[in-house]
C-alpha cells in the first residue's frame, strides 16, 4: 500500500460505520460525528452521494461471529461477508471517501495452510479466508481510487454487554453455575483487549494518513486455563480437546506503538475483579510469547551471527551469489556493533531479540568456527526461540579452506541428544572422487543433498544431480554454487533420459537416494511407492547394463522383515538389484546396498517434529511411548555410505551401518525437552497410536551381522529366485499402468508371505 491521501483531515469530517454490532455501537458512542448505516441501505448510500461531502469509512460489515458455527447458507454467508461490501463500493462515489478502515480479524493469522483433510467444524478457516479476500478487495479499490486505507486485525474483544467472547462465557458460567466448554484443554493463549481500548485506538489511527496493517490487541498473551484457575468454582468448567484450535494468537503492536508509545491498556484482571466482585484465588499470569502469527513480516535473507573473518568471508560469498541473501550481522563485540559491512548493519543480540519479536526470521547462520561444542550448544539454545532454522559453519578442523562458501554451511548436529560418540568425517575417502563423474539421484532430498555436499569436497569433474522436485533441485544447486554441478530435472523412471546421461558422462559412481520414505503417506499411495521405489530402481539398474561403475543404493532398516509399504518396496528393490547384479551384463558393476535407520536432520523426521512442536508451544504427538528407533547424524550416515561404496572386497553386498543401540522415542523426547530447558512435567504429550504398517521396534538384518570395521557391517540376507522376482515386478508394472492400487498392494505383500 503506497497511496497517501492529502484530503481534509479525518477528524474534522463525518465517519460512516458500515455494519452494526458490538464494536460498531461502541464506536458510534465515542467517535465524533459518526453514523452507523447498513451496507445494503441504498437510500443512505444515495444520500451520501448527493451531499458530496467527504467522509471517513469504517467497514464492520461481515457475517456475525456468534453465528459462525451454524452457517446454513453459503450464499447468505458470502452476501454478508463480501457481496454487500462489493455493492456498497460499486454504488458510492469514491471521490467522497477520505480514508477507509477495514475491521478484519486475528483469525486470518495461521489460516493459510494445506490441511485440506481437517474438518473445519467451526467454519473458522472459511471465515478467516473470506476476511483476507475482503482485505484484498478493499486494498484494490483504494489503490485504484487513491484512497488512504488501513486494515485493523482485531484480536479478542471483551467488555460490558458483550456476550460472544470466552471472557463473557467464563463470567456467565460462573455467575449462573453453568458448565463451560473450553477447547484445547484451556491451553490456548489469547490476546484479550478491552472494548474501550479498541475504540480509543480507532480514534487515534483514524487521524493517521499512512496506509498500514495494524494488529488491534495488547501484545500480551494469557492462557485461558490460567483465567479459569484464577476464579472460584473451577469445578463447573468442562475442558475439551479440539484439533483445529489455534494454540497461540498474540497481536504484534509494534506499528501502533510507534504512533502512540505511551498508550496504556486496561488489564483483564481488573475487569474480572469488577465483574465478579470478589478477590481472586490465584494470580492470572501473563504468558508473553515471541511466537509469530504466520502473516507477520518475513525477514529477507539470512542473518549471520559473527562478524569476524569467517562471517565476513561467508557474507561475501553469499552476496556475490545473491545481493539479498544476507539481512544483517550479529556480533557480541561492542567495537563491531553499529558498524556496516557490505552495506549490512552489525547489530547486538539485544537488537536481534527485538527484531525477532516484530518479524519472522527464517534463518540464522552461526559463523564462529572457533566456538567449542559446548559454547555452540549454548548459543544454539539462545537463538532457538528467535528464528525458524539455524545453520552453522563447521569448526576450524572441518573447514575445507580459508575461502568460506555456501558449501560449508550445514545444520546444527544434535547427535549429543542421543549420547552418540563423536564422528569424525573421513575426508580421505572424498579424495577418491577427484576428477570423477558422479550421479546422485534424489539429490535434493535430505540424504541426497548431504551426499552431494560431501562428494563436492572431493572435487569431482562433474556432479550430476537428478531430482524430480523443481524446488528441491533449485535449493541444492543454489546451496552448492559450483560449476561442477549439473542439475537434471527429471523422473527416475525415464529410461531414455538415464541412458543418455550414462552414455554422455560414463559415471564412475552412482548414488541412488531417490525414494519416497514416509510410512503413513505410502500406505495411502501404494502405486507411487511402487513406481518410485521399485520400478525407479529397476529403471536405473537397467540403464547401467554393460557399464563399468559403482552403484550404491540407499536402503532402510524398515526393509528387514517389512510390515509397511515403504519396507516392502525398499526390500524388493534390494532383492532385485542383488539378484541381477550377478548377470554377465553387469559383471563390471560393483553394487553396494547400504542399510541404516533414522538420521538427525532429515526432512520430516520425528526429531524435527518434536523441536517444531516445542518451538510453537504445541502439544507433543508421539505414536507409542514404547516405540524405539535407531539414530545417527545425517553427516555420519552419508559419509559411511561413501565409505561403503569403496569397499572393494565385498562386491554386490548389503552393508549395514553401525547405528549403536536403539533408543526409545519417549527417551529421545525427554532429552530434547531437557536440552531446550523445558519442564517435562508441564509438557502436554498426546499418544496417537502406531500408524498402519509401523513397528514398535526395527531390525537391521535377518541374520547375525559380520563386522567389517567399527562403523560398517555385512548382512547375509535370504536369497530369492529370479523367476519369482521378475514375475512380481512385471505384475506390479502392469497394475501400475492401470492404477490398480488394491491388487498392487496384495501382490507386493504376497511376495514376502
């Protein structure tokens, strides 16, 4: 919004309030020279046009919130929410409007998501998305007609004679001794604002010419359960759970505070005391949160923590690649704070904290290679609440050279959460990629991208990355930033593409990381699992016929005695490759199948989920408290994959990485909670139950493993006849063509019966 109106000052003119209701009635009482009209009152609109006098317009016209849960007519809902506003805009002379304020809702925050499978029982998503549409409609109208425009996203209003908010419901239930239904077990944190404060803010901002979006709230969040616990007769309250309830909703009042920094808000506690005419049993606590609403302003570019040699070198490399890739520096040395490097400010941690309260920081890169592991952990915990993700430069020993670049940026290694021994990256193995051509399939995924990063350190002649996700390919290519990298956007089942690539580059090494890996998703998408995990592997394998190369296939512990579609599909691809690698057409192919369990840092991992839920103060979901899994760091797993592919004494073998002892998921969760200094006793943990095909425990092999070295072992698995394998594969291929998922599932399972 860039348009500013220079008409008559807003406070000297009439204010038209479009739409009735609690807020409109209170505005009418306190706003000078104001009038409430209906959006559908054509006679009033004609009267305004005929008077030809400028006015301010506050639009409160919308479907009643109190009736939201019981929408019986979509046509009527849209009529009240959008169409009546549209009719008004079409009918009014826009030259008469000095300023428009649109009363939107805090509900718009957290409403834009892909959860299309969740039932919108209270119609909140429908309501909030329509509010956003109204915002855009009015923004378009105001920009076209040079009208000053502001959006007021109002949070939870309470006050006398108000009967919709949770505050009024709590008061009424206690006064009348009625059962109160509270969603989300009362854990939701809300920003409550008194009606008189709302009216005062409207009066103040009505006089502002600047176009902006304002959150109308206090900036303080209070947990609903704390309100209930502070009042007598708590036994009358009934607390229920609700999956769609937003847990945290707090106003960002920075824009308003710039205009009126001295503004004092009424406190909810004072109002409740007055209403109840009793002293409280307990104190209401103010749960001030720096969690953001999803529509808050996003910081463009990364923030580099550390403005020393490494930070400056990294910034230079990033800025050469993209001028907007760095937002600012953060440093702890007073001599650097306040200076400017490459046009970017150097700020203090205190400045960073304030910045995080008003903005969404997508990424902070810790660029201090001299930090010890313990100090790095302390800094990570300090930064954890302030941003979406944290990256780090490795310590001095692991840095490749003094020319720090994008390739050096990695994720924080949280392997100390599992008390796993420190793993030292074997860089000697990487030298064997020098001047070689390497293909990595699925190179944009978690495992594939880390394999690419390590291989690139060995200075290959060409690193070809095959990836079917455009965005994933874009991300890995951008992060690697190397002329040796050749991105190929394509499908692993495209045999002619693969043959062309093999013929052109004569790959010395092929790492097959392309696979679908999520258990629950694949149970519902059997054909996708078959096409990608089984037929894709078969296509790649056949493209390497009569080629001298090293083929490494990334597998999973779920392939051992499989019970899920993921496990069946990965095991069958293992069996096929191992059986046919002995054919004369593959006598020059050295096959390595590398099997391992869960890794830290992989997209969608349970560790990532726990951390995200803790960060956003959500309930922690765990399938089964008895479940246990194998874990290792993603860097360790990928480095051992590369080592396995160079074990020349064991051709056409299945290798199993030393994962250590399995860890209970609940124990892992406890360590994460302790690591981030949360209170386990106050953490809400929901046990959701094992999904279809999921096991309580995983195994790494069918028989006893043979130790090769401390990190890698050899598996001896059952042998299958080629005829049986081919018959199964051919049938699955036919069923995939005709999209027969039901029979495909049966055939896949029956192979292992």
